[in-house]
C-alpha cells in the first residue's frame, strides 16, 4: 500500500499582484482572518454579522436594510442575485461591453430567462439613450449590467441607468465586483436595486465573500418566492405565492432569513471570511471612501504616465477607464506572454493578459486595494521597463518610474496632473 507523502507547510513565493485582480490582501485583513472561530449563533458572532451589515451600507452608500454577505466568491453573489430575481420566462436585458457582461447572460440563461443582449465593441460603453431605447423596446423585468469590466478596463456610467430603470419599474442589478471602493458608486442616489461585489480587488481582501445590497422593492420581490426547507419551517409559516427559487444555496430569501433577527438556519456562516470582509470595509471607511477612490485615481494617473513614458499605447475609451486597471497594447514586435513570464520570474510582479478578442493584444495592469500605492506602481513600471529592454524593445529615454513619481509629486504640491495621451487606433 502506497502512502502519500506529507507535504511541506504552505510557503507561497512572494508576489506583487498588479494584474486585474486578485491583488495582495491588506495585512490587517489577513490578521483579522486569523482570529478565533465562533459558533454561528454565538452573540459575539451575530453582533459581528450586524456590524458587517452596517459597514457595507456605507461601502455601497445606501440605507438599504438588506445589506449582507454571500459565502462564496463574487460569482456566488452574482448568481444568488440573478437566480433569486429571475423566474423562468422573465425578460432580462443585459448590456454587454466585455467578458463579464457575457457572464451575466450565461447565468440569466441558466435561470430560464428570455435574455435580450445589447453589445458594444470592447473598449466602449453604453450611453443612457441606448439603454433607454432598449428598455422601452423590450420592457424587461430585470436589467443586469457590470459597472467595471476588467476584461476591457472600462467603467460604465450608471447614474442615469438606475433612474431609467426605476422610472419604468424595471429591477436594476449591477455587478460591481471589480469597481467598488475604487470608482464612484452611489447605489442609493442612483436608484439601483441590487448590487453585488467581491473583496479581491479595490476592497483589498481575498476572494471568497460576496457583499450584496437589495432595495426594499427587490427584497419584496424575492420574499414572494420564499419557501423554507422541510424540517425548519417556523410555526405558522406561509410560503410565498411565486415560484420557488431554483437554487438552495443561493436562495436569497433563505439567506435573508438567516441574516434577520430570527437567524433561521440556512448554512454555517464562513466565519473567517466574515472577519475578513468586515476588516476590508473597516479599513476603507477608516481611510474614508472618497479618499480611497482618490488614491485609486492617483495610482491610475501615475501608471498611465509611466506607460506612456515607455512609448506604449493605452487601450479603450479613456474617458471611461476604470481607476484601478489600465489596458495597454502589447507592442507587435514582442511576445506578450514572455514579457509577463519574465516580470513574474525575475521581479515577482504579476500583470494580466485579457480574454476573447483582446487576448494577446493588450496587457491589463492594475493598481487596486492594498496595492494602489506609490511604491507598487514604481516597482511595476521598473519591472516592465527592464523586461521590455530584455526582449529587445527600444524605449524612450525618459524613465517610466520617474514619470509616475512626478504625478505623485504633483499631488503633494496640490497641482493637478496633466497627462498628454496620443490618440489610439485599433491597429496599434
């Protein structure tokens, strides 16, 4: 009988993750996650659950009562929202401007929806008039859209879209996994009904917990589908009149009952992830949400300045670029994957490629969460500069890290950065 060997203790190599996410977690979050476990009904545990609800209302900028966590990655939160909102045959409008819009269509289709897709060329966003026309033409029950799609690095404006949906009685759902806490997101003011997020990007935590917030009208819609598992029905329970939610684990009606004062059993809360999610929100709010967003914008400006100093061309409609990730064309004479590999091997710095029509055409370079710092931006630019030279690219004499540092120095002087960006064409 062969016995498997005992593996060594986990000891990951040191990496600086400057791709589109995940990123390095804030050490404070990692320390919080090492705290002692608690029983799921311990008063200390339920108090932490209530604190999480209060903290994430401030992160989402809402007064929605139903603001809590889904145990699972950000995709778990997305699926919980869509499977709980959509009944078979419902019309769902999905404006797609990147890979993660296609994900929303995939999940909505699996829920049995009649999915209506609007598509934009990757690197562009939708105007309010385009959304308004589609809403009026198709009259969907739900509109599902991403705010920031890291596959294209674009940030979709949402202020008018939420209001357009609200005026028409359409439930608006937003996936803000990649954008929350690094880009302006005012869920309440913009009248967005449902929003989900993840920890692993601008919130500076690990993947594994999905914050969610629901307006009262979205919550009432979901409660109409509430059917409790056999064996735990409260006395006198009357099920909702609408169809049962198709998933057990992602049944938001049941999860809401678990997060309510009744604490009706659904699953065992992921205690360590709750600690981490709580600390992510606490750290952002201690810094100040507006200040955290400004820090991401400054890191983005510095990264853009450094990339331009290297003679590289930026991707997409830069008027609508996410603050936390930058797309840059891979020079045609280079093997983009070889450059990425050497940055990781020689410098311990990770940057990303992209998907679909952009695979092999652009790199995606992030600066988000705990990694949206001056030292990380400078290290990334130095690593990229060296690897470009290593692969034979002739770059301008101006130092990329110095160009980025000048942006940071302008901030300290109170000067507004002015970055000259040359027009970019698709044949770059």
